[in-house]
C-alpha cells in the first residue's frame, strides 16, 4: 500500500497541522500524512510519551509497569490528546493508569467466554448464521478497555497461514454461516495482499453472503484508507465496515476523508462505541457523537456496555446510565443517529439489547404506552384469538388490566389453560 493521501486544500492542511503537538512541527507533511510513518513512530514508553504529554504520577507509574496490557499510540492520535488535562477523553482511552491493576468482582480475562465458542483457532462461532474470524492480534493503538486483551497486542499469539487455512475450512464446512465478521486485533493492519487473499477465499464459499470487518485503524491512523485499499475491497462486495469512535473529538477532517473514500467505494459504514465512565457517559456527548457520525455517513450501530474484562473495571458505568442515555436519544435526534444499546453478557450469553421501557401496561386488547416526552397513550390491539386470550379464573373472558390488579379488583392475570396445564385444581 502506498500513501495516496493528498490533503487537497490549504484550509484542510492548516486544520491538520493545528492538531500536531509542537514537538512534531518539524516533521514534514509527507511523513506525517504517511500511515506507515505513523505506525513506525508509535509511542509506548514513559520516556517518549512524557516528551509530548505532561504525565501525572499514576500514568507515569503505569507506563513503567511492564506487566500491563500493551501500550502503543500513533503520533496522530496522541496529537488529539490535551497534554495538560488528565481527564481528556482521548487520553483516557490510550494512556494507562494504576487503576488497570485493580481487581473487581465479576472480573474475567475472557469476559465473553469466547474461547469456549472457538472450534478452531481464531474462529468464534456464537450465533447460528455468523462467525467472528480473528485474523491478527495487532492494532494501530491499544484501547485500555480492550475486550480481547488476553490475545491482542501479543505477537506470539498472532495467526499464521495454517490458522487461516483452518478458519476458511471451518467456514466452508458449515453452510449455515452466511455472514463472516473479520476482527482481531485490527484486520486493517494485515498487509493488503494478505487481507485480499482472505477476502478472495471467503468469496469462493457459496454460502458466505456478506463479509464484514471491524476496525479502529481509521480512528488511530486515518490515512491507511488509501484508494488502493478501497479499490481492492470493492471487488468483494457486499462488504460492510464498522469503525469504532467513542468521542466526537475523534471525528477529525482526516477521519471524515477516510470515511468519504470508503462510502464512495460503496461500503456501508457503521460505528461501534463502548460506553466508558468519564469519557462518553453523558447524553450530551452521545448526541453530539451520533449526529456527527451520521453527518459523515456513518450509521451508529451498537453502544456497548463495558465488558467485565481485567484492567477495565474503572471504565464501567451502571447499566442504568446507558438506559438513561438511550432515553435521551430516542425522539430527540434522528432515528438514523440512534445505536442499539447492548450488553455482551458475561459467560458467553451473547449480545442482549437494553432499552428504556415504553410499554407501561398491557391488557388483552389495550396497550398503554408512553413516548419520549412522557405523553401516555393507549393503543387498541386487534381482537386476539381465544387461545391467546389472557383471562382470570373468576372473570373468564373479561378484560383485566394491570389497573384492576393495582385497584384490588382482581388478584392476578393468567393465560387461559394455565391451571389446567400446569396444576391440579
Ligand atoms: C458481535 C458478534 C457477532 C455479530 O453480531 P451482530 O449482532 O450480528 O452484529 C458475531 N459473533 C460474535 C461472537 C460476536 O461477538
């Protein structure tokens, strides 16, 4: 892949430069805008980072611990960090603190029990019609809350061509798999020829209908989205891509350009966000993030509750916070800008959607609903078939509402035949 990124106008150029910390002012634009230069100049040690950022003692101590999850930050992404603000939302995603060493209840290394759902190395087959195909353990920068920190960053656990052969063979042999989701690590860090060979082999499998890819590299190193990459991927449609933006500050002119190129190659774009305490856990930030994403033609897909993964306990928000945020989105901003809030349940429970409750009460043919403003309304259902009718033992066939229970007119509501089938009277 060569760097074909050309910053087209003087205005964009000055915008790009304004992001650079002073220390990088003498780096020529050709280098700064070259994704390879960004990768080979990543920062990971206390010595390197402290030249750019005013580190606090807890950050300094964490960087000097060699037992922690790997650190690596592209100069581009570090340039988005406020060098004096410990609470900067960009900074907290990539710079460790001592809190990563704290244990917490419910903590797990493999918090989604993915290893139990892995028939061959790198395949996670949790749902009937789709699989996760992990193709690398490497990322452009390392998120401190990484769900797969048990593997990610560790080059000794990387996948090799035998693993790819086994993964492809597993997918070929399981015709129920119609959707393959490339992940890792970050698949965009594979050499373009390697990635293309995987896409080509997947496309040779007749039952594979769609191919998806999850990546955060456009956020950490946006110029990796070259025309060469887009032209390559276009040959393997339908191909969908999810990026991973957590905060509106990550939406830079560079990321916008990258997304524009991908959209022009006919790739539908989605976004996955992890809800992180102190980083993006307010209605205001999420509204801004989601509406800005839609402006660059990226559809918010999932908002994830933070996993119970080792090292990430301090990022957890109460589940009620996520529900409150969803309450603050629906009705207030375009439906296109609203993700689904999900918790990927511990012990391999899979993704479970969570939402505010809009159904207040149900009776056999009435449903009491509220809207986002608190307006309460009633919808009259069509008449139900007798065998679906809910009735009570003492007022068979009559409508009983939750209100009857509250007012004490009735003791319970039960499905017809409930006693007959389940108990002796
Ligand atoms: C998230 C995930 C998928 C994809 O799920 P969708 O809801 O279809 O996006 C597939 N497999 C695994 C193991 C996953 O964690």
